[in-house]
C-alpha cells in the first residue's frame, strides 16, 4: 500500500490523541495524590480574611501542592451551616472568621504575616511532612460517629468523643496588644472605655445607690456604711458582668450569620433613636422605665436592710437581691449599649481571656461613677451625685453613638472588626 501524506497526518493525529489520553490518565492522578487541601471559612468584606487570603496566595509559590478550599459564611446560609458542622468536628463552636483548618490544626483569626503567617506556614509544613489526613476526612469520621450514636438511640449526653480521641488539637489566636504596630488595634479599648462610661451614667441604677447612701448617712456607722455600700456595689458589678457574658456567648454563637447582624444593627438604630428622643422629651434626666410601685418596693427593701443593727447573712442576701433587682431595671433602661458592645466584641478575633478581659474593663468603667459617688460620701459623710442634666446629656451622646454603630453594622460591618 502506498503511503500518502494523508496517511501520515492521520497517524500523527492518532498518536497525539493517545499521548493526550496517556497524560490525562497517568499524570492527573499523580497531581491529585500530591495535592494538599486546607479549608478556609471567611466573610465577604472581612479585612482579616482578605489579609489571610493574600498571604495564602504568596505561600502557594513555595507550596504549589497547596489547595485552599474556601467557604464564604456571612452571606451563604449553606456555607454557614457547613461551617458549624465543620467546627463541631474539631470540638469547637462556630465563631468569628477567618478560621482555617489544616490537618488536625485550627487557626483562628489573622493578624499579620510575621506572626500568624509564620505560624501558619510552620503548621502547613508539618502537615505535609507528617502526612496528616485531609480535614474533610475528620469531618466524615465525626459524621459517621454521630450517625452511629443516633442509630443506636443512645442518650444525647453522649458525644462522639471517639473520633477526636488521641488527636492533637492546637488553636492559634492572634489579637492586638499594647505595643503592636497596627494603630487601629487601640480602637477596641477606647470603645470599651467610652461605652462603659456612658452606660454608667444611667439614672435607673444611680437613684437606688443615692437613696441607700442617704439612709446609711443617718446610721452614723462608718463600718455599716462600708459593708452595705461595698457589697451593693460589688454585687452590682458582678451581676452586670455576667449579664454581658450571657450577651457575648449568644452573639459568639450566632454572629457569623448575616441575618443576625442585620437584626442587631436594626435594633441598635432603634435603641439609639429612643435615647435621642428621650433627651428632648424628658428634661430632668430621670429614669422613665421603672414605675412608682417598683420604686417604692425597692425603697422599702433598702430601708429594711439599713434598719438591721447587725450585719447578718440575711442582710447580706438582702443587699445582693437588691443589687440584682436594680441591674435588671438598668438593663431595660439601657440594654442597647451592652448589647451593641458585646455584638461588636463577638466580631473581633480575641482569645477567651481577651473577650472576658474587655468585658471586665467595660464593667469597671460602668461602675466608676457609682464608686466615685460612694467614696466621696464615705469620706465627707455628705451626699454628692451627678446632676440630672449631666445624665441627660450623656444619654444623648450614648444614643448618637449607638445609632452610628448600628448604621455601620448594616452598611460596612468590617469597620467594627477591631481585634
């Protein structure tokens, strides 16, 4: 048979097809086998997430096998639910983003390339050398263990701990501290102090303290004044602190959901509007939440406490109960400030100590005006208080601040990610 040019072209074409198929079937599996998946959960508009994604892109130059699987959780409900399940597989609650899963390790937050970035690279290098399983495999094992428990109808108190036993877990959390280069990191302490002070100048809580001091001044017993007044202030601070802890834990659990942030922002705007409206409506700066009957009950309880000659356990319990009741009233009077503050705090990437430390700082400045009034009364044996006019103006400032924060939360929430 005579070999023509057409035959040659056909032969070359067939050889080319065979080579292409060979490359597909033999080359791609090798690449897939070498690929290392890491899982990034982030939010659209989150500045820390954006910094982390940029760093991961640069890291791919040194680790070409790295494959970053991304899930946006602020605007995508399905991704948010997947994020919750993924976190549970690692024994964690879904919290602020970014959160990166590398093998058995978890990195929460991102500060800069020199700190978080360096630790991230070290973990990834260890991940590739020690050949940890894909994080998705950990999730599958968790799901299988949970299904077994469900199928065998075991009690809900039994958690699938078997899937996590013997696993080394490390959580890396980076947050600003004094001396850090990023100037914006100082905005969270400033916001904490400002909102705490504004929240403290609240007539709903102050009037009970003033009434209690007026009763104590008539006893002519400094010891009694210090004990009753001191217990009242200490209890008020502790109770308010735990109220804020409850707010924070709620927001930490749900803050990654987009709709929740919209609701919080809308409520903040409403609360700010009410504060501003009250400034123009009530000229005396007094609390308008509690009714006369409630006031009389609190006053009667205070009189009864002071009337005891000795400080007994029953008296101490009475003081604690009075302080608890007053703080409940205060929450209704200015729930906007602690709620908006703890929601902002939940957006920040802090350690557990960081969260509770900032709330302690807030509570400290919240109690500052009450403490000053009490100490002056103890030193001078005379009444002193902030005027209604001062409380009225602080209410206006607080309302404007809440309104602004609510608008920011709706329009550009990434500005509130201060940690």
